[in-house]
C-alpha cells in the first residue's frame, strides 16, 4: 500500500516537472506584481509564474507563449486579445448601457515589473458595466497600443484592470494620441523607474480625471494579453483617446520598450459598441 502511495506521489512529481519543463531557465524577477498576479486561481498557476516570457520575437516571444508551459495553453485559444477592431464590422445591437463610474481618489504605487509600468490602486474604486460591478485593481501601459482600430496602432494604450470574480474581469482600454501635454504623465513620468523597480507616491490622484469625458466604447469578449492569456476578460475599448505631447510619448515609449502583443484572430467573435450622447 505504501509502495503504491509512493508511486502515485512520484508520478505527480513527474507530471509537475513535465508541465513546466521550461521553467528551469527562469529569471523569477519578471512576473511579480504583474497584471496576472491577481489571477492565481490555484497552485498550478503559481508554478507558471516562474516561466520567463517576453514581448519580443524569439524563443520566449508571443508566438511561443502557448508552448512555454501547460498553464499558458490558453495563449493558443480561440478568444484571445488584443484584436483589430474593424469599424465596418461592428455588430449592431442596442443591448449595452452606459458605464457608471464610482471612482474616487487613490494613492498610487508605480511599479516597473519588466513587462509594463503599472499604477497599483488602493481603496474602493468601482465601475458598473452592463449591470455588473467591477473593482479597479490597477492600470498599466503598453506601447505601441495592443488593440488596433481599422488596422491602425496608436502610440500608447492604457489598461484599467477590474475584477468582478476570479473568472470575470473587465479591462477598460484607452488609446493615446499625440496632442496636448498629459497631466498624469507630467506629474509622474520623471518618477517612473526606467528598469525594474517601484515608486511610492504619497499624494492622491483622482482616477476619473485620467479618463476621457465621453465614454463611448467598443465591447468584446477576450483574454489577458500576457501569459497565462486566460479567456476571462470583458474588453471595453473607449472610442475617444487621451492626449499626450510628442516628448511625453517618446519618453514613455522608451521605458515601455514595445511591450505589446500582436493582434489575434477574431474567430467569429462579435464586437459591439455603445455610443454615449
Ligand atoms: Zn495590458
């Protein structure tokens, strides 16, 4: 009986090593405080935290994420993000409603985790999206934009990550265009660590002020855009962009260093839109 138990234990250990066989070339540093850190559904997800992945072409690049570890298998799924949003193929329905924001002021802790620059948020900041409440966890940046609109990239895209439950997230994406100086970037761009590190701010920011006034949005079902690429995200891409100056965009893009995943096949998914008056 004891021998049988030992054999089962040994088998389980072997399965573990096979499932994350590539994790031996870890650099362990990259994924802490990552946008996926809040998504530890079970113990096996913790193991995949140590698998090294990159936004850049190569063995650990986006094309190979699905092969890096069993837990990243979703990266090869059918409902992946980002996508190209084609204005000529919007599914015309009137079943969406206006987003109701209950955002307040929050202290921020800015982290450069090697994959993105992330503003961690404290306090209760919620948004009601089509009847469901989602709590804001953090927002972070990509350059270039991850989503494209009519085939066009924007220089920067910010993602506001919200959670309703372990299997129900909502991410609000907002594009940046070149224009007026951006207030938030003016305040923090010089303080953002240019390599891995963090900056704690004692002052507060009014989160609603960061968003465009008009909150018309595109909506579709997709995934996290970084491993494990879990397909649990309701995507809301705002139609109106934010502005930042040429210098701000250049400086921030240098820090973000092309941290965008290429667009993924839409596979018949419907993109809807809600137009705010
Ligand atoms: Zn993101």
